[in-house]
C-alpha cells in the first residue's frame, strides 16, 4: 500500500540562502554534463539569488538543489561568480547588463554568458569538452573599456578563494581558463586555473549531433536546447532524476521516453545503457516495473509503464540496430509483456485492464476507484505491438503472434466495446468503473493528509475529465487524426488552457482534482502539441510553443515541471523535468519531420506547417546519416520523395526507405 508520506517532502525553500530555491524571479538553468559530472549555470537576472551561479553535482547521486557540491550554506552560489576588484570597487555579474544563451563549438554545447560592469566587459563560456572526465571548463574573456591600473580577478568554491592579479590597459583583453573537477570519491569539487590543471579545447564525437534547421527561431532554439541538455542530465550508469532537484526518484516510464529520445538524436550508447539498466534493475523476474523507485502491489502498479518500456525499447532497437539487447534480456522482455495480461488485471466483461492506479499516480487515498484507466489500455496495447515487432526481429514468431493479437484485442475493446469503451461524446475519457460507469469525480480521504489550499481538498467537486493523457492515443496513431474521437478529444482538452490562471498553458487535468498545486504543465501541454501536429492544427502547436517561450526557463530551454504557486513544504520544490526535452525531441523528429524507423524500413511522413520555409536536417541512424530537405507545407499537401538511397515505396504523403549502409540524402517536395 502506498504511504501518503511518499508524496510529502521537507525541503523548505524559506530555509537558507535564496539560491537553494528552484524558483527565482526570471531564472533559467542551463544544464551541462557528460555522465561523469553534471552542472547547471544559474541565470537569474531578476534580482533574486546569484545572478550568474554555478551548480556542480555528482550525477550518480540524486539530490536537492541545496545539496549541490558548489552550494555554500551561508553564501549560496555567490562565491562561484567572477569578481573584478579594482581598488575598493568590486564589479560582478548583476552590476550591469547580463545575458546568457546556448552556442556550439565544434559539436560541443557551450553556455555563453555576457555581462558588463564598471569599466569592464566579460564573456564567460561553460562547457564539458572531455567526453569522459568529471570536469567542467570555464573560459573567461575580460576586456577593459576604459581606465587603467591593476586589477584582481577572483572566484571561489566553498571556503576556497582563487585569485590572480593583472595589469589591464584600455582596449586590451585578458583570457584565462578555469577547470572544475570532481574529486576521487565524487563528494567534492577541485578548482584551479589552467596553469594548475590541464584542459582541452572543446571537442565532440564526430558526426554525433543531430542537426535540424527549421528557420524558426523558437522551434530551432527549443530543439537545440533539448538535444544539448537531455544527454547532459543522464549519468554514466544511466541514472536520471524524474525531476531534477525535486523528486530524487526514478520512473521506468519517464526514463523509457528519455532513452528513446536519446536514440533519436544519435546518443544510442547512452540510450542503450539506460535500457540495459531498466531491464537489469527496474523490471522484476515477474515483469512488474519500478515507479518512484518503488515496487508496487498489483492494485497500485502503473501498468502503462510496461507499455512505455516496450514501446521505447522498440524505438531504440530500430534507431540503433541493437538487436543484441533483445536477445540478452529476452526473459525480462517476455515477463514485462506478459505481466499486464495476468488474470488479476483482466476485466472479464471487456478484456481490458483494471486496477486502482491512474496515469498521474493518484490512487486509493485520492479517491481513485477500481477501474479501467485509458493510459493503461493505450500503452499496454502499444507496448504489446512493440514487443511483437521485437519478437519477430529475433525469430520468436509464436510470441510475436500472441502479443500482436493481444494488442489488437485491447485496442479493439478500448475503442469499440459497447459498454466499456473509453470513448463518449467528449472523445477519449479517462476512466470507467468495472460496471461501465464513467468515474467523473474523486474525493480524497483524510488519510491523504492534503494541506489546505490544494484543489482536491478545497473545491466542492473534483473532476477527472478532461485529462491531457487523452491526447496520447492520437499522438501514438491509435486512431486516425481526422476521426471524430480525435477531433472531440482535442476540443475537450482545450478547456484545460488557462483554467485557474492567466498567461496560458494546459493543466495536466481538470484543476479541481489536483492533489498538488494547480498550474500549467509544459510537458503535458506538449502531449497536446504532438497530437495537434497529427491533426494538422499547427495554430495549436504554435500557441503552446509561444507560451513556453514566455516562461523564464525559455532562456535556457529548460522548464520547471509546472508553473504556479507551490505549497512547499509539504510538497517538494518544483524541479526541472527532463521529460519536457524528450517531448520536444519527439515533437520534432517523430511528428514534424516524420522520421519513424520500423521493421520494414525507415518511414518518412513529414507534417510541416505552411509558414515554414525549407527545412534541413541531418539525422544519425544506425551509424550513418540521413540528410533531409523538406519543402514548405508538406503537412498540407501530397509530397514527392527523391533520394540517392532506395525508396521501397511511396504513397499518400509517406515513403519507406531501405535502411542504408552509407550516408544518403532525401528530398521531399
């Protein structure tokens, strides 16, 4: 039984230096890392917290923001800034103009910050140029605009101060380099100038990074930021916090989506490490999976996680060509596929899956009754279809037939059962009881211990519908995008925009049933954006992206889990959620560009709005690169495909390419 205390934390943002808070006025976080070290550049120009601070963390240890290795209990991140001392005057970031953004140098992501103060202009560049060392490099360029005389340049770490004296004439420039390195047991950070520790210029794995150019400033910036940051927050062992600085826990569901996204952008090795870890550690021999770092009873297990895992694994295998992982973990894959088909989960009248957990992890104490959850049916069906493909690829035809049949059976009941289908005149609905009645509302028990002020305790009625998870079957292609159920679903989900707030964004579900703090969720809004691409509603996609661009995190392309007033404690401080980057990658590659590896070849079905010009992309797949040129408006008219590779077939705006053994080009007009 899930303990209500699992939902509560003791990280009080009012305790300690302002830098321990994850929410600071206008702040954004730029994440860097290579699996051996993780860092975040805090860009906080709004007057709260250190304007330009540096957080360094051990990626194998999940923790709160206050537990970062560079966080001082008294001074926060202040000591990590660059200080210029001239006589009695001290110049630092925040005392003049300050800006920050992403750049790329020879394939390496670089955070470039610029600021001015007094007589000086400073450019700081942060990167992890070495692919394996637990090291971060910080390059400083300091220019004197006027005046003359000796200066001191100072920074620090914990109780250590690092300082150098220089003579700088007007118009001259000083360049130096700092190196931050985790110590041997990864419990602290060593800092030195370049003279004290060797450093190398940024370098990347040749041809590793995906390239996509839409010619759209927002879309290009969001995608690039996602490609830079998603690999940076995964440890070498494959560990990933469900929400950085917030939960300090892991979920198979989140990580399967992230790992599949990594495979899409050319990070197949890191994706393979994550899936190996899932199958070794997060799937039991019985086939159930870990959520929130816990194993659950059958009534509380998140059945959709099995589907997420199998669906993500198929995506990884088809992008990477790594069939060995399927052979090595065939017993675990079989167990994960069979687990949701156990009699204990089977609703006999419909054949659908039944228990007392829902997609967003509410359960018995929140008023969730025993029933049929939409996301469980959708993802188990999709996962079984994926398992059937994997079985076919490794020569297991009997399992392939069984899982394909079970997938189709669940999908058919979900859509067509006269009493139990999860569809009504609103489109997809969230949940039915075992008798076929729609569970429309929930009421939390006193056992939930909800604090005053949360909607599930405060509102007179607490509605389950609509729920953004209803967009996922459209995004997955479970139904045709022009079908009545798809049209009705997206119309219903529009009511989640600006529910109890202003400024935009979708809540993850009807705010009255929120057992936490109400507010819009970026990654849940992206569920709807992905479905909207499929239906051709590019105006809805643009509105979501523009809203995300209005949020403070847009400066770095990293977003908090939700935006609103957080009751912390008892709830944890809101963190930066990696799933958002994965959703952006899926939006771009799977939906807009329409690149979808399948067992019979690479499927291409671009869907681009008419207001984009020529789109160019270089996509790594199975060790070669697919160069794409896609003309404008391919989502609104029939497309013509040309390639120097082999086109197996092309019709109805979709082409299937033979998997190439060399780099190829494809033009879509």
